[in-house]
């Protein structure tokens, strides 16, 4: 009989313990949200390397661009693997193959070239930083960065070319004289319609003779227009 009472008391104790365990609130650990990593606006968009002069070593160029609005912020320049110069800028750049090394000013040193505009006629304009042997660094070349540019490496001409629709276009063939870029010959073309519906075109030609830039002009009817 005593044995039965003992087993009964043990069973009651076991059941009460189970009920107490069930009454305890279950605590669920919430997972903390992942930390948001701030995305960098500036990323290394591209890099090029090459020799700017046979007597100088290898240069590398890293172009740091804001990919959101295609703005070039910095150019990091390395010479023989060591940081040589940092150019801070805020200029638009776009298109394929927009970075290059070209001797735009025909001084024997290749310049940094960044494409910023390309017209439907193939007319291209660049941001240009020319290497200065005297300063031993790259310097922004404003006069070559303002318009479309071509080079005639045979005749040593820097050709500035621009077109505004079909109404205006010019070509300036320039050379460096006394370290200054000067027009040697030029052609300006403008076009307009008169009150009778005729299309006129005017040519303005310039040529440097004995140091003096002389100008001649002529105009003609380009094509008659049919009256409506």
C-alpha cells in the first residue's frame, strides 16, 4: 500500500512540473536586420597604361567615374607603379573607348584624352591634359578641349572642327608658333535662307601670309527651293 502511494505522489509531481514548463513564455530571438552598406558613388570605371615618350617609363591611368551621371571625378596617374599625380575634375565623359593617349599638341609627348562629345557627323571633342616636361606633370589643355579636334601628323596641323547643325561649320588648321597655337589657315561656312526661299552659303577663308592672317569671302546660292 505504501508503495502505491509513493508511485502516486511521484506521478502527481511529474505532471505538475510539465504544466509549469508549459506555462513559461516562449522567447523567440529576433534576427537583427542586416547592416546596410553605403554604396560608393565613385568606382574605378576603367584604366589604361602606356608610354607617353620613349625616354620615359610606363604610365598607368585610373579614371574614377560616378556611374550614376557619368561624371569623371578623378584621374590617378602612376609612373613605374608609384603614384605620380592626382587630377581632380568634374567633367562629363561617356561612350565606348572614351579614354586614350594621343599627342594632340604634336610636341612628342602623348596627352590624356577623355571623350566628352561625339556628334552625328563623327565630330568628336575631348577633355585633354597635356604632359609638360618643364613642370613634370599633366596640365589641363583648355584651348584644345573646347571644340572638336583632329590632327594632321604629316603636315603638323592641329585641326579644330565644329558644326552647328547645317547652318554653321568651321575648320581651323593651327600650328604652334613660338609655343602658341595660331591659325595658319581656316575655312568658315555659314548657310541661311532669304525671303524668296533661296538657300545661300557663305565661305570665309583665312590664310597666314608672312605672319599676317588674311581673309577672303565669297557667297553663292546653294540650291533653289520650290515655292509652295
